[in-house]
């Protein structure tokens, strides 16, 4: 187990190095003038551009720049934002809590709804309840997030203003719990609706496969009550692929829930990324990209380790 | 009164292509402590009919009667039937690897059975009970192996564990559905010996379902041959093996590879099993029967005879294997 984790972490580090290098190349490999020109704006005089190249160290050779980039990265230094002149790590730390809370809250909702819905429709396939769920799932998957989000904002502000729900930047629950909930509930539901739809499908399919297994027949032949057959025998086995997907989704979403954050103005990582791309704030883009990949790498390791706990047949080596 | 009396059982499954008539009138009896062998090809309805008794065929249309100790099983409330399953009537299935839950230990699965039916038992008591059961079926170091997962057991040990579980509550009837089909030939013999020994020890009735007449040659008291969802021949074991009447039974017996006369070519029963969506008219075996008579195509033969029952229009005294019996059958049918 320990050996497995060490190997996976080393492998993850290699992946992150590859990501960092790719991002570095994408932005720095071109002629230095392009980078400076983009920063300075199309009408800036040559002197300004030269000055920018100097400050950013863009006059050095690419290898020198790459070495200092990697060196800084190893020290956790992601550089300084071109635009706001604040360290990238500070910007990320400011945006991270909003995204973390958004993903965590939504995850609870979508897992509860997704697994419940999936089990209900799998236990009675082709029933009215199953068909209804299927239609809702299709609606959930097809509905674009920004449409759903804007609809929710409209309803909250003009039809149900007494709820106090409103779009706005993240507020720490430690400072103002009520304000936190008023800001977070809508993004939670919005993100959870789409995800829940996916998880209903996943759970239903996995559950239908499992319920057709021989060991389910054995459980019934033993005289196990139907509830026990469904949950202890069926759902327990059906959960494995669901948990795998869950880990991967969490990793991906933590890297930035761009649309949901933007619709509700949550000021999370996703929005930070959008802003940086719009202004060409290269150090922030690089920092956010590396962080997003780190989340995915870690999530995958966690999923693999969790797998060995969920299924005794899986041995990590 | 026999332990289990099944009469006129029919089971049909509605499908988009039509109604599949899997069992079309099954009748048999099992006495306490005795063994009934049910033999037939895949799709002859042998598994469906027994699983229906246990209420394990969902979405099936069932009619007929099945009395267990005088209590009618068909139409019995689901909860009442559930209490019988595992406690009074136990089942052993074909593939022990897929029949045991892969994510729970063998011990957990036996403990579960015990505690479902004996809720007053503590976990520790049930665990001790499970270890005793594993010892009974010859699992070495049962106190250690009780915590193993099914994938850590060999094929034969898994089936032993299934048997241990089936016997845990000393059921009056065990239905073993092809219990040795998935096992190696040597392991097969061990498992059959074990089942026979334990059956005598606990005086349990046994229904042994198989497609292989060799499997029940030593075990069954009575043998029932099924074809297209119906019993076509029922007799005491020796009678059936040495003096078979129905041409299908004859075909089955002649297709069994013998361990002594290895030179002979195997004679398979020619043709394909019939469609259960549209069973043939008259005797369901007539399209494959070498002795088919005009009557066979139109009239369904009932089970005829006293002790030795057979559903065939050939005279009841035309029995036996070999060329002489074949000559007599040809004579009678032409």
C-alpha cells in the first residue's frame, strides 16, 4: 500500500512537471516581443515594451527563464500577477475557499439525489417512477448551467426576494453564516442539478447490472428481506463505479467551476481563471492550471486507494 | 404426505416476442430424506420450476400447486415465503464464485443467513456457528478461513462454503441447481460425496438438478427427466437407467460418455431443443424422435404407467437400451 502510494505520488509529480512545462512553453516559447506586446497593449511605444521585457526577465534565454520558473515553482512561488501585482499564491488562496465550499456543498446534494434517484429507478425499472426520473435526468443534463443559473437568480430576486438568496461573492461562514448560506444555496443547487442527473444514470445502470448478479439471487434464496437485498447486497456492490466517478469529478470541479461561479459572481478559482485569461495575466493562468492539474492528480490517487478499500479483490501493488 | 408435492405447475414469461412457456405442467413429489434427480437440457425448465417454488422468478405468470409440508407455496404471501427460504428450503447454485457476494467475507455471508432467521443469535454466537459449519464441510482451518473473501477460496472450497451455508439452519429440503457443473471432475466427485454424506447425516430431502445423468447416477432415489417444460419420464433410479422407456431418455443415456468403453463414439441426441415460444404440436419431442408415429404429431402424450411413468405413445413394455430395444421400438412405430 505504502509503496503504491509513493509510486503514484512520484508519477503525479511527473505529470505536474509535464503540465507546468507545457504551460510554460505555450506562453513563453514565442518571441518575447509578443508577450510584452500583449501585456503593454497594441499601441504602446517600443520603450515600454523593452521595459516590460526587462522587468519580467524576458530578455534572458528560454532555458534561463525555464530554470528560474521551475525553481520558483519548487518553492511554491508562482510569481506575481502582471495585472494586480500581487503574488499568484495570494490570489489563489483568496479564490480557493469559494470553490471548495461550492463543490463540497453541491457534492452532498448531488450524491444524495443521484444515488437515491438511481436506486429508485433501478429497483422498479420501466415503472412510472423510473420513467419520470429518466425525463428529469434528461432535462437536468440538457439544461445549460448558465440558463438554469440565471433563471434561479431571476426567481430569487424578483419572485422570492423574502428568501434573501442572492448572487454575490463568497462570504466566509465563520464571519456570517446567514450571508454564507444566502450566497451559496443557489450555486449549490445549480451545480448539483446537472451532476445529480449524471449520477442518477450512473447509479441506475450500475445497480441494474448488480441486481442481475447471481449473488443477489443467493441473497434472496437465503431469505434476506428485499430492503436488505437492495442496499446491503445490491447498492454496496453498485457503488464502486459511482465512487470512482465521484473522485474524478471532485478533482475536476475543484480546478474551477467556471460557469456556475460566473453566473453567481462567486469569485472562486474559475472566475479568477476567466479574468486572467481575459487580461492575459500569464502567471495567474499558469498557477491556476498547475493547481487544477494537481487536484486531478490527487483525486485519482485517492480514488485508487479508496478502491482497494471498497473491493477486497483489488490489491494495490 | 410427501414433503413437497408439486402438481400441474406452469410458469410463463411475457416477452416482447410472445409468451415463453418455460414450464408447461410440472408434477413431482419429494419424500423426506430422499433425493430426486431432475435431468434435462438447458432451457428444459428445470431451474425455472424449482426457483418458482421459492418465489425467485420475478415477472412470471405462475399457476398450479406446490405444497411444502401441506402448505401451498404458490400464491403464499411474499413475507411468509421469505421466512421459509434459507431456513426450511435452501438452495445451492451452479457457480459458487458468482453466487457468493464478492465484497463480503464467507463468514459474514453465513452469519447473515443465521441472523436473518434467528434474530436472537448474537454476532459472536453466529460466527462460532459459521465456523462449525465450515468445519463440517471440510474447510481446513475454518476459524481462519471464515474471514476470507470468496476469491481467496478455490472453486471446490467455495462450493463447500455454499453447502455449509445451505445446511446451517438444517433445512428440510435442499435444492441443488447444477452444483458441480462449474467444477473440475475430481472436485465434482468430492462435492457429490460430501452432499450425499451430509444429506444422510441430517436426513434432508434433496432435489438435484443437472443436465448430466452421470452426476445423479449414484445419488438419486428417483429421477425425473424433463423436456420442453414438462416431465416426460419419472422412475426409480435403477429402473430409469436400465429400462428407460421414452426415446429422449434413451438418447440421453446413450450420449453419456462411459469410462469403460472408451472406444465407442458418443451419440448425441440429434436436433435442437424446441422453442418455448411456439412449442411443437403433439409430443414436443416428435421433431427429434427416431421413432415418430403419426399420432405423435397431433396428440400430446400424458404421463402413463404406475410406478414407472412415461409420456410416450410407444407401448409401455418397450423399454431398455441397446440394439434389441431399438429394433423393438422401430417395429412398434412403423
